[in-house]
C-alpha cells in the first residue's frame, strides 16, 4: 500500500493573538476571568479568551438593546441587506484564513472547513441579505422581536454562527451570541469582520465563556428570543428556564439518524453516503447517520464494501489536505465516545475498525462500525457523537420504518433506493425533520432544517428560518 505525501495547509495565514476579550458594543473589552482554547490535534494552547460573567453579559444585552431601538430596528430592510452582503463578501475574501483557524480550533479536516463550512457560511449571509427587504412576502410579518440571545455548539462553530446571526440581522433583530468554550476563535474573528463591514456598534455582540455564561445569557430579562443548538440535556434546561416568560425559543438538539438502505439501492453510491453520513466531521454532527439499517439480502455485500472503503480513510493532521478524519474536539468528548463504544462490546455487538495508527498527542478515535446490534443496545439508542456506526438489518420496508422511528430523536434520515415511489413512501413515514434521498448531509441555505421530539423544535434556514425572529 502506497503512502500519501503530506499536503499541509500553512498556518502562517492565521494570526492568533495570545488573548482575546469580549466583543461588546463594537469594541473588544477585557473580562475579569479567562479560559484557554486548545488545538485538539496537538493539545497546544492556542489562546486565552474572556469568560463573561453577570456584568459583562448585562453590558452586551444592553448594548444590543440600544442598537436595536436606535439603529438596526428602524433601519430599512434594503439598508440592512447591504451590511449582510458586505459581511458575506468579506467572509469569502478571508475564507482561507477562517478555514485554517476553524480546523486548528475544532480539529476538523481542512478539506471540510475549506470546501463545506466556509462556502455555506458565506451563502447563508448572501441568502438572508436577499430576504431583508422582502419580509412582507415571507408570510411571517415584518416586525422584529428585539434582542436575540444565541448559544452555539463546537462542532460547526462558524457555520452555526451564520445559521443564527444571518436571519436575526435580516429581520431587524440585534444579537448577543455565545460560542462554545472549546471553539471561540472564529466567532471572535467574525467580530472583527463586523467591524470591517462597518456594522453599527451593538448590532452583534460576541461573549465567550463556558456553560455558566450561556445560562446567564438565556436567563437575562433583556433577551426577547433564545436560539440554541446543542445537546438535548442542555436544551431541556433552557426550555425550563424560559418557561413562563415571553421569550421566544427555538432548539436544535441531538439526533440518532437512521440511514436506510433497501436491496435495490445503488450500493457504491450508498456506501459513499454511509461514510459521509457518519464520518464527516468525525461523526460530530447532530444529524449524523449513526444508525445504518440495511435490508437483509444486501447486508453482507454492503458491509464488505463499507469495510473496504473505511480502510482507505486517512486519520491525522487536520491541516493536511489528505486527511479524511481529524481530531475529536475535546478530551471530554473523546472519553464519552470511548465509554459508549466499550458498552457496545459489553452488550454483545461486534466491533470493527480498520488498521489505523493514531497520533500520540491529541484526541483521536478511529472510524468504527458495530454489527450484531439490536434496538435495545445503548449504541443504537444514545447519541455517541463520534465516528461510530451501529448496523441493524431489516426484512421488509415496514420493519425498516418501525426500526428507524424507534428513537426519541427525529432530526434527520436517509433513504437509498432506485425506486422513487419507495423513497416517497418511506419519506412520508419517517419521523424526521430532514429526509435525504440517495444522498446524506447535503445542505443549502434555502432549505429549512430542524427536528421533532427530543431533537428540538423550530426551523433554521430557508424562508422558514425567518419565522423565529418575527412577530406574527
């Protein structure tokens, strides 16, 4: 087997400052406390960032309120659109810098941050810039809510920022956003982009910190709208905290997506979709296809092709353009993946991973598949949020739907078949917010995304994404 020559992306394009403050009212201000953010591939400390306490959160919310009442809320939509277009263009101009920084701070392969994340980030701002002066035609009203408190996760730091901020600004709201404590750096560079775009002070505020900072933000009396993407457990806590208030709430939470392969599926194409569904971003995706349901007549052939394909996946340096699977985001997340994988073996499932030499430093986990999985196994019920696939089989289409829907989640699903009628039949019966047909993890800013049950409520993206930020 031949060796790939390294093809590293240069770090020199990124200038990481030793420390970053909080971005409040158009300026960076020091916080009383700080936290460190590290490179998960090397465990190197990248920078220290501020940790916002009650006073800083209050300052950010008051700055957003002032900007909403005096500048952004009264501004005509066509003028707001100009700022969103400007932000989108600057993101495109700085896309290489942002992609490298995202891979350093998050651990994802540079090919994904460069070719998937950054184009989608810019596309979301372009898309919602187009809506800013057309709200009357969206069907949800034209009056903004006010100040949005937004909390985003670490798996797609900049993309989740775009999903949250772009529709909020297009509809005339102002924002206080808290990025995840392990991946704050691209959000802080986005703050600099806001200044570069001459966005009025206070329209976007970025406050960094851990879970307590997020709690302070969503519980603040000056917040009119809460948007959260993250774990179901934290989503429940947020729902309880805003219950009985006038705050609007949208939640995009965990998932345990079923990827259903029928016996007439194009198998090579399906295997590529399976790999993309579970190993993209190291499986750290809310809508990851972590449950593979294969019809019995083709199960052995699919598994054989899948193992062959998995053996070609390259695990290693996220900045190497050859890398398919990068580093797990944190030591805490790596331990959870390890624990649940050990439970899978204890429950009797058969574990397989291709031969894979992992780096000595950093947080790494090989692409892994479990066979002999039953619906009662924890690895089939709980979100692992890592590169771990559970395989179940089915005999009839009705059994496939029953097994696919046997979950408290409902974020996404995939269907693989040559028959359009079978795809439509399955899609109508799958309890999932997004159903992909003969593809997986395909996104577009014009398409709404969101879940049911323990996967949350509300939609982000598309015309539907405007609804959560407008009074109607």
